[in-house]
C-alpha cells in the first residue's frame, strides 16, 4: 500500500558488477533501504549488548525490568487455564476473541473494558514493569477484573507463554498495545525499547503466524514516527525515515517488521499512530499528568519553547476517541490469509493516524489546568532540549474517517476536566475540585 514504506522482496541471483562506478550508483539508489537495515542492525546490537551474560554480570539480576519480569512470570495449571477460557469467552453474536497485550496500561485498560462491554471475549497480558508506578497498573487490573477481564502476568517475549495462550484460545484478533513508552526515557535505558518494541513485537508475530487460525492484528505505532517532518498536518503518506528519538526509531522499525510478516506470512496487520493520548487512568510520565501533580504541590513546571521562542504544541487526543479508533480498526480488519506459517494469499496491511486534529500550545494546556485546579502554576520557561521531543504534532485523520468513520468528539478542556476529576478522586487530594 502506498502509505507504507515498503521494502522489496529478497532479489534473485545476479552477477555483481564490482566496478567503483557501480558501487557509487548502488549506494545513492539505496539510501532508504540502507537506513532501514542500519537501524535494525543497531537495534540488534543493543539487544545483544543488554541481554548478553557479560553485560548482565556487572549488574544485579533485578536491574533490568524486562529480564526480571520475563524470569518471574508464573502461569499454568487447570485453574489458570479456566480463568483464561472464561475471560476470552465471546458473549455476543458475531463477537471477537481478543488478546490484548499491555492490558494494564493506559490505553490497554480502556480498550479491554470497551471490548468486554460490547460482548467480546477479552484476555489481557502484561508484565507490570516499573517504568512508572506499578500500583497504578494494579489498580487498573482490579478495575478490569471486576468487569470479567483476566490479565495474565507475563512478558510478550515469553514465547512459550504466548503459544500456551493460543493453544487454549483460538483468538480471532490481537490488540497489541504492550510497548516501552516515553521519548525521554530512551536516553536512560535504550535496551528496554529494543526488548519490548522490537524483540517483543517479533516474538508475538512469530506466534501469530504459526497459529491456526491466524488472528488479525491491530497494534500501536506512534505519531513519533513522523520525527523531524516539518510538513503538517502529518499524513500516513508522509516520510517517516527521520526519527528524532530511539523510541520513534523502534516504532518505525515495528512498521517495517509488520510489512515483512504481512508479505511473507499473510498476517493481517493494522498500525495505529496515536497522537498524545490523555485522560483518566493515564500515564504519570505524560506532561498533563505530572503538571497536575506538581501544580497541586506548588512545584515549578517546565514549559518548553521551540527555537526563536516558537510555540510547542501537541495534538492532544482524549482516550475515549482513541478507543473508538482502536475498535473501528478491529471491526474493519480483514482475516489473515496464512495457515501453519504459510501465506495463502495477499493480506490486509494498513496504518492510521488517530489524533484530534486540533493542536494546542502547551501553554494553553497549563492555563486550563490552572482554572480546573484553582491553583496558579509556577512556570519555568526553557528551550526545548535535544531529548527526542518535537515541537509540533498535528494529525491528518482523513484515512481513518474514510475507512471506519473515525471522528474525535472531545476537546482538550472537556477531556482535562474529566481527567482532573479522576485524579483528585484517585489520589484523594482535597485541595481542589474540578467544576
């Protein structure tokens, strides 16, 4: 499809012209291809370095969350299998049986709940790592359990566990939301991004392509793939070969990996490029969340500005609108065409922007929070650091509108009002009341 950067199939045998002129022309005609493979090569180096015995021997076993949770996951037994089957049981006519990875995450919790409400069978999997407060993830887990969704505690790199789940339940769909999130954290722990966003995605796809029947897969990419693009609004047809962060690079690599498994194995794959998702039960590392916390505590908050005092703005998208996009993608996903790991025919391959189409300056975000919290923020204006953040995001959502009627309905002020009410209720802060 034209909106994806396709890589060609492996070429047939040919005689290599080893002349200097040929080498130079081959180089200039293959820049995009070389960039992709170089990125994947670097990723593999990271993966080897961070998971090799030599590197781990210098650190205690618990220093790498991805390794710790992979090793400690407990599963199996008759009672456990019964919970898996019960959770994944379809309760509506023509419903789906969906495996949701990252089910205890922000988007994963909301999507799992929405699927369960409409009668789909839902089984979650999450490793409950400590990138941010695990107690928040446990609270989301409890919320889902009350609605009948069981979350298996395990890592998506645990292939034996994934195979076991597919042996128990013939999933019709996978909603793959598990990932190492966050742009800035990649500078501190790059290996965690390779482990989750590349190796974990490949592990999942390996199991899915061998499953019979193969499930249709919808997975979370990111608006970060647009990187250093200056053309706005961002369209799915725009270039995505200039990532500004390792996080973005791993998500771009995921899109190329998706193309490969679609091309070779006939997996139906739909990528979703989320734009700055916010709302109740959100992620504490997001600006709107920690701004709220710090404003209430009287701490100063960083307000970044672009070069030449330019505005930093984000296409803030409320969680309910993202959920609608996720379900719309699932509902329009075609069946995979492979069987037993072999492709039987062409399979669907798509990528969609899911945004709000209304970028808002971060300064306006702070002003709205001040009104809702009835507290004046202590603003610390500073230059946008070179940490992977980009100054501006804006989604073109016409493709999603055309394919499944995606239409966001919640603006930033309305969404923040709901978030603040949840925040004050969840954390028990009596200093402010959202009106």
